[in-house]
């Protein structure tokens, strides 16, 4: 669901000019909400050790399936572990995996896209084939294969995300590079004898990276969803590591015994998705010249 | 346009070929012996060796791949390692269930997503718009299996409105069995389509021909339907094309939770039991399907949108 | 046997009429389609049928159906204690330790024009099981069969090479004693898979949609018993929780539940349903690979045996539904141990580790099958072993990988296998439990690489010992040997929860496995 940047607030187009981007982001209610939710997730991850009273992996089977209370704000799971602590510590994994995997897919995707867009025709065709093949490979099957190979691990999750997302970034980068390679300033540089690497890195990349960054920021929560899906199929992180996907999956197994674990695992996923999506859209509206009333940086 | 179509078709075929080669490499690398799993604990080593030979697993990898391409061209996808039945027959038998599921999910996302997107776009920034935005993103975020299990618990077990499991008996019953599973797969797409459409409507509204129409004093209703929606729907169509492929992938969640027969469950089971002829056959069929749908979507867009058509001819 | 593999395999399938689905129709009101008449029984099986040939059947889903469509010499009695009754046979009698006489009922007709069941067919069917050309996975069920002597049209004598104790427990009342005509098997090419060349039981196959539904209908030619239901619909549903929901949604008349759901259903059965808890024969244990360098010292293995709080593991994994076991052999079978040798003792575990020079602990892996119960059990083991300084890394595997972990044929993972939680199911004869742990089975199914000649010899003796008391002592001794080796931590036999509509009366073996053709209307 990633390669078509969904634009949001066209409302921004009718906004008065001259406000700073930051104020514009926070001024828009949904942008402010997004920034707040992202901050909440980040702070939760950083201060997990301080906020959580209980240890996220200490088991106490006697206390299983407790409903939320002062001591256990989100209740407990099937092994009596405190869900609040697991959610907090899980946010570390969710955020680090999401950010890491998204960064890596962007890095790989954009590099490949630049090469395809700027390089010779045969290379472009070859890379295009690779992008499309990777994209049409069923994600679930990819996950199954990788995990049977490496065992359930964070690396496997990251790898699945990269293979699922990088081709979209590569295609976007390729299209934009192609539209720029015949631009006058690039042709001028070429006639001055500048090498391909220099042209790509100093002239093309800075011009195409903005929109890609924003699309990628909106893909960050998708990573969490992929991790959850993999956990459901038993392919997520290694137990007893607390991750939102594994909390959800454990909760799913015992949903007839207690509804709380599923809620505890699902809520943070919704919160971060809302946060990153609205923040990403607000960012785009703030920086996209077409949308910010003709304002140029 | 024709050259474009031919070129795209060639690329599509190459993609399918490449994906299959990758599957064979994966099968070659991952642990687990299909022959041992298939025959179960009581099989003697000699029996296992015999089955391996029959499956062609003792041959070098490139030969396995070439043999598979050969048999695909002659219309065979191999046989199930256990029942020795044609993989093609099995896939053709289960495909309709999954296609119905995807069509159902599509219907949800179109029937709910498009009106929501239009209504939001008409009053950007309104309370309705913002609530729709928050709800849309929320349903995108919730994993399909969570929606599936809650739908099952609430509407089947709690309220007894819909059947819980299976695919149904006759066409009407099948439709009835389809409601909850397709909702589970499609709900996220409702949110996604609503947001996509809203964004592209707002985009198009800013364009010159719409501004001109507005300046001529045409009614807002006429503008939206005749000038805006016709263009704004195009990116949504592309996304739906890609969506079909992704729904094919996420169908496995609904098929597991609702005990529905289907391709997703088939390939999932085949992988964990190392029933490789089914794996390769299914990947071939689903990849071909995915590539084909995208191809059709692209050609359709190229045909509908004069700008794309023009850029292709250049 | 019986290790439960998940379903695989599929075959022919009816081509569905292309029903046009334009949109979502909001049809109103629930539709209880078929059960309304009460003559259709809808049951769940954990997988689709894969092979209905008695010589090549794969698991319980096949067995459930074979019970209905074929006639074996004898069958298990439904109830709470293990016993059998003649079925295709009018009488079966042990003449001496190596001779068993039988007389078939006259008038059992095969379908498809293959005529009446005769003693010749019995001779063919049983001898076919041991014929090397058949390559039957079940050859051990008839391990001591020499030949079958035909006396007249309906009667004959099974002649054994030597006494064979499991014959009465787990051969004659099972699918290994199914009788089929030679002509039909030969017409099918010597074997068949999901399409039997003929049937002879209380039911016959009406239709089969692979992975979706198998419909059995009453066999009009069957005269020996009178089955209650016109049709039996068998639905393959792998996931137990889904089956439970399907039952509660009114779409099944019978299913068994996941073990961890037992307490909830005992307390609170769904409206219109009954729930019973049955003891299971399966055994779950944690194995320690004694050839792995870290575990070569028996004191290290023993430390693990003492460190694991088996009660806590079982309690957490099954939410209190199952009890800890004392060994491989469940209560009610000869050879069941009333008590194990080792009980939870952290101090002793620490002392043993210290003696082994490992008081600072070490790291090892624990392989499990990827299921909620095993995951919970493994995490408690992990916590237990952490108490004595052992760091456990849990490695969940899908069934394809898991079932080949310790096999020398399937790769090299048997060398790095360390701890493993495993479960085997079995038939009601103790030899079924011990068969997999003999020295010959090392690297086949004996993944702990437990190597005891005494154990192997006792297993062979146990097969030919007919005195139940002597036999029981042998199997107790064998389980002691296993535990003394330090390789095994016996966890539980689990339990079986059976959920059924109060419109039916199920017929169940003592371990809860259904005998579908004998289900009755309430």
C-alpha cells in the first residue's frame, strides 16, 4: 500500500502564506495529533524502563488473564506477564525495527532506482524486472521462507520489510530520475564533463529525495503491521521478547479466555499508525511547493 | 500503445519466470525434507529415498527449474506428493473460493470507500472529514486477523447473524458465508480507498480545467461528477489493481480464522509441510494472476488518461 | 502411529459453478442448513483425508473415515476402558500364543460388484500388510504374522511366528485389520489413495470436496449394524479454536477442543451442548540430546531434570486442564508408572551443575513446534532454567522443519539439536510408546540419542510377553531407564476435550477418538 503517496489536506492549499513549516504542522489539528502520538510512542520507548513497574518477561502463571487494574494498567497475559510493561518495551522493538527497516529499504530502493533511471537502457530493463519480481512475490510466502531459513528473528522481519517495500521506492526514484536526466541543468553538467556519480549525488538525489522521505515516513507503521502478521503465522520475533505482534498473537490464541491482550497489542499499533500517517501528511503539505501556496524554500 | 502493451506483456512473463526460479532456489535452501514429512514417521529410509527420486529432488537445481518450465509449457504443474493428484486441478478447484473472497473484499472497499472519500473531499477540514480520517487510518492499522476474529466473535457467536466457518453450500449460502471474511480482508482497504480518493479529488480540484468550470458557474455537483471524479478515480484504480495482489496474500488470514478453503491456506499448508509441487504451482498461478491484474490496470489507465497515453507515445 | 502432522495433500475437486458475485448481499437471518432434519451428523476432523489405503493411511483423519467405509476384523468398544469387540468377524479366539481363529459374518457385501467378504480376502489383506512389495508403513502392526490359513469360506486361522502382545490391543481392532478383496486392490494397481476401489462398511463416500468437506452416506448393503445418521459430513478444520467457534456458531455437532479450552468449557458449556473431558494417550516430554557436547556429562542433564518445575510448565501451558505425567505410558495401560523418579529440586540442580563445573551457567537452545501451548510451556522452562543459571533460547519451528530436526537423513540439524519439547500420540499398547526410543531408532525418531541396549532388549521382549503383570513390570523398568539416563523430562499426557450437541450421543474410544459410524441420535 505504499507506492502511491496519498495526499491529504488539500485544505492546506487555501491556507495563508508565510507561516513556518513547524507551526503549520502543529497548527493543523490532525498534524498536531500525529506529532503528539509519535511523541507518545517515542517517549514510551525511551522511558519504558522508568515507567513500567513490572518486568516485561517475568512470568507469574497464577496471575494470568487479569483485567486492567492500577497495578496492571493493561491487565496480564496467559503467563501472567504485565501487558503494560510488554507494550512499553515492545515499542522499542516496534520503533527500532520500523525505523531501521524503512531506512534500509529507502537506502537500497533509492540507490537501485537512481542507477536504473540514470544508467543504460539494458540495466534499466534488468532492474525493472527485479523490482517487479520482488514486488509480485507473495509477502506471506516470502516471510515463511525466510523464517524457516533463519529462524524467527528481528532480522528476518527487517528483511521481509525491505523486500516488500524497497521495490516501490526504487520505482518511484527511477521515474523521477528519468524525468530529471534530460533536464537542462543536468545536461549542462554533463557537457562540463561531470561524472555520473557526481551528477546523481549532487544534482539528482537532492531533487527527488523529499517526496520519497515523506512516503517512507507513512510506511513506518506498515512495518509494525507486517511484524504482527508474521507473529500471527508464528514467524515473528523470538519469545519471550515483547513485541506488539507477539502480544497480539498470544492474545489471539487466548481470546476466549481474555479480551485484554488483543486490545493491549492492537491499541499501540493504531496509535503509531495514526501518529506517523498524520505527521507524514502534515510534513508533506508543509514542504510540498505545489501545496503550500506557491511558497518556495 | 500497442508497443507499450507488448513490452509490458514481455516484462510480465519475465517476472513470472524469475519468481519461479527464486522459489526453486528457496526450496533448495530451506531445511525440512518433503519426502520425510509426506510419508510420516513410519516410513523406512528406503521409502523416503524412493519418493525423493520420484519428486526429482535428487537432481541438480537448474535441471529441476528447467524441467518445471518445460512441464508448465506443456500444461502440467506436477502432482501433489501425497495424493498424486494434479496440482492444476487442485488449484483450479480452490481458486474460485479465494477469488470470491477478494471480489467481496473489493466490493466492500469500493462500496464504502468511494462514498466516504467523496464526502470527505467535499468538505475538507470538517468534523466529518477528520473523523473519517482517524477511522480510516485506524482500520488500515489493525491487522486483518484481529478484525477477522472480532467479526467472528461478535457477529457469529454473539449475535448469530452470520455463519462462522466454511464456504457454504449453494450460491446464496456462499454469498452469506462470504460477508464476514471479505469484510475482514476489505475493511483496511475501505480506509485506504477513502483516503486515496479524497486526496486525488482535492488534487484535481486545484487543476485549471476545474477552476475554469467553476468560473463558468457550473453546479458543484456537476463539477464533482463530470470533471473531478472521472480523473480523480484513476490513481484509485491503480491501487485497486495492486490491492488484488495484496489481498491474495492476506487472504490466508481470513481463510485460517474462518476455516475457508482457498489458495492462501493451500500454499501456507504446503509450505509448512514441504509439499513443493503445490508450492511452486500456486506461486506460479498467483504471480501470473497478480502480474496480469497489474498489467490490465496499467493498460486501462493508459487508455483512460490522455496524459499517460500521450507520454507513452512520445 | 500418529505423530500429528498438519494436513497436507489434496486431490480431486469439483469445479464450482461460477456464481456471480457482484457485491455483498446482506441476506438476513441465520440459516441452519442441513442439520435441521437431524439425520445429518456434522463433525470436524483436524485435516483432510490423504490416503484411505489400510497399508498407507497417514493419520486420524484417514482413520475416522476408514472406520466408516471399511470393515475390520474387530473394533474398539466405545466407553471409558480399553476393550474390543468383533466386527466383521462373528468370533475371534486365541487358540494358543501363535494361533488366532476367526469366523467372518456371512453376507458382508463389497460395493462395485466385488461380491461377498470371505476368509480368502482376510488372508490377502493381512498378508498384504507384511508383503515387502506393499511397502506398508504399518508392517510392524503385523510384525509376527507368518501366514493366514483359510479353513472354509468364512473362517480361518491367523498363524504367528511367535507370540505378539500388541495383536489384541493395537492390531486387530484397528485399520490394520481391515479386509478388502484382492480383485479390487489389484484392479486399483496394488494400492489406492483417496479413491477406494470398493467399500464394505456402514457408510460409503457420497462426495468429496478436498479441503472443504467429505460427505458419507449410509451404505444400503450394510446389514450388521444400523447406523443412526443418513449422512456424516466431515469438515477438515485444522485450528482447534476455529473448530470451537464453528461449533458455537451451530455449524458442527461434534468437535474436540484445544486442551487449554477444557477448563472454560467444563465450567461453562455452550447452550445446547455437552462437554466431556477424556484422558489422552499422547505423551509430551522435554528431551535432552545426550550427544550434544554441552550435555555429554550426565550431571548436566540431571540438573535440567531437577530444575524444571514440571507442574508449573503443564499448568501454564494448558491453563490447568492437564496433569503432569510419570512417563510415556498413560494411566489405564499396562506399564503405567504411578510415580516418576525425579521431582523439582532447585538446590539439587545447582549442586549438580557445580559438580559438573558449570556453576556459572551456560546457554542452550530449546526447539519447539510453533503452537500456543508449546510456546507457553517453553517459556516456563526458560524461566525455570534461568533460576539455575542456564540461559535458554527458544526456537519455534513450523511443522516441516520441526519433524526433521533430529533425523540424520534430513540434514545436519540433529547434531546441533539440544533441548526439545516433543509430543507423540499412540495406540493403546505400551509397545507403541517405547518403539521410538530404542538404539536402532537413534537419528530416526530417537532424537535424544538415548542409547540403552537394555531398553532395546526389553522392548523386544515386551512384544512377545503375554502375561500382563510381567509385561507391565518390563515397561515400568524401561521408563525408569529413560529417566535415569538424564535425557527425559516427562511433562504430560494432555487431555482431550469433546464438545457435542445434545441432539447426539457420541461413541468415543477411552481416549476421546470418535467412532463415527456408531454415533447415535439423542
